[in-house]
C-alpha cells in the first residue's frame, strides 16, 4: 500500500496544493512553520478521520474558508482508489470514493492505513490516560474499521447518559422529589452494549501488542529495561472496591485470548456495575464506569513509566508503541483478526519531525528499523535531520510552496 498523490484545498495553511508521491522514502524538508506537518497530517486524517495535533476538525480549515478538502490516491495491489473528504466546521463531514459519495465519512476507513510517529507521541508516556485511550481506539479502527460506528455510538450514549445523571442529581439536590430514572435504564443498556465491544477490542489489542512492544523497546533502547503494557479497567476497579473511579485501580495483564472475558460477560458486568454505582453517579453527575475511564498501563523495569522513566526512556517507549503498531499491522503470522487485509496491506509510515527529538543512537536504530517499509514519509527542518539510512526522494516545502527535488 502506498499513496501516489495528495491534493489539499483550504486545508490548514494551504489554499491549494498537489503533491505526487512515490513508493519508498520521501523526505519533506523545510523550516518550521512552512506546512510540512500539514501535509502528513492530512494523510493521517484520511486514515483515521482524526488529527494527531488537535482534538476537533475546526482547526483543519484554512482561516476564512468555509470548508477543507483532502484527496488521496491510494494504491493497493496495483489498484488505485481515490478518497476525498470534505471537512466543514459544525457539520458532518462528507466523503467520496472514486468520485462517488458514500453514506457516511467513516465508510472510507480502511482504505488507507498509516502509522504516524510525531513529537506528540511523548504524551503517550508522560500524558493523561485520554491520549493512551485514543491510541488504542485509533489502532482498533485501523485493524477493524467497523469499530468506528461502535465508538461513535458510545460517545453519543455517554453524552446523553451524563446529561441525564446531571439532571437527576439536580432534581435530588433541589428537593423536587425523585427523578424518573426509567429513561436512564435504557441508556444504561446502550452504554453497556457499546462499551463492552470497545473494552473487548482494546483487550485484544493489548494482548497482541504486549510482546511486540517489549521487543521493539529492546531494539530501540539497546535492551535498557523491560517494557510492559497492560489494560487498567474502571470496571475491575468498581468490582474490587465498589468505587467507580476514586479507589484503587486494578490492572488487567495481557492474557491469552481464551482467558479474556467475552463481550457478553463484559456487557453484563458493566450493567451490574452501573446499577450498583447509580447513587454515586447521580450524586456526582458523571458516568463512573466504562471504557472512557480506563487506561493503558505502561511499566518499565517494573516501575510506572510515567514519572519514573527518563526523557530518553520515555521516547524509546513511545517509539516502541508505534513500532509495535506497525508490526501488528504487517506481520503475516499475526492474529487472524489483523491479517484479513490480504496482500499489500502494509501501512504507510509517517515520521513527523521525530529525528530532531532523538539522540544519535535512537535516530540510527529507528531509521534502520523502518528503512525497508513500502512507503515512508519523513518531515525535517533541514536535510541533515534525515538519517542516511532513509535517503530517497525529497520535497522542499517553503512559504506554502511544495517542490519536488530531482
């Protein structure tokens, strides 16, 4: 899989740009602030319908423009597919595949797969759980595109249920009698149904990623310490101490698939936990249990990576998470639910201004590990930031102009 052409209209800083791309390695070179990251951000958006830089789409539209359009021609098994996404602030995005409209923008998920390394990845180790949850869910969409509908349903139900909890709490505190909670029962069932699928998908990912992360960390860091990942569930915490978020958290270790709970069991456990925690949820006005309160636990040498790992170790862990993702999507002997992509399903690798953040040893190790990928896009402020192992094509980006260098 590779991208042969990228076209942008009113996306970020670009009024319009057309860029032809080749398989192999291409470096996008130019001073900071010239638009290099905007180009690779657009490709990441086609793959995930999200940005690695901002949480909402409004910032993707050029100032003063009503909408932005991203077009990417994806070549897979020598067959081209043109994906077009129209981003409009405050409205649902629209998409086309080979010039034909699709019912929902998320129907384009799965056509392009990318694994993107960026300076923001350091937050996977040092940041809040939200970023790690997003990491798992975005990878889940690359593996199983239908999960996009499940995640969207969960977010919608979570907002509705939270609003009902707040109104119920206000009714109780206002001494206006007991609130009618029959509607809440309906949303409990919907939340449990979608939430169980998300937790099951995350547990499967953690189980598959666990050995890959350990191996990738050893390669990037020269074997300094042992990296482990596990899934920490607010559901397990609620079962352990009857507190949906304020008490001790219980880590779910990566376990074989036969030993992981089924979707049906997870759904039943979520329903039971919500029923048991209802009075606390009404009092606080928030949902205290569900995948929105879970975390991906990162440990290094038996200690939490967050707070204990050095800056270099944190970078190595972040790189290991991305390398493990890439290998999960490419290894032919991986899990059956990952390897259904057939031939030429290897994702496009994007290295966005990463090498300037790394010491020489980590730069060389990372470059050696990704040099043989089908397509690699590297952004750098100066040519010297691109390791020799990644020599290839070059595109200069300056003042909003994109120029291929022969």
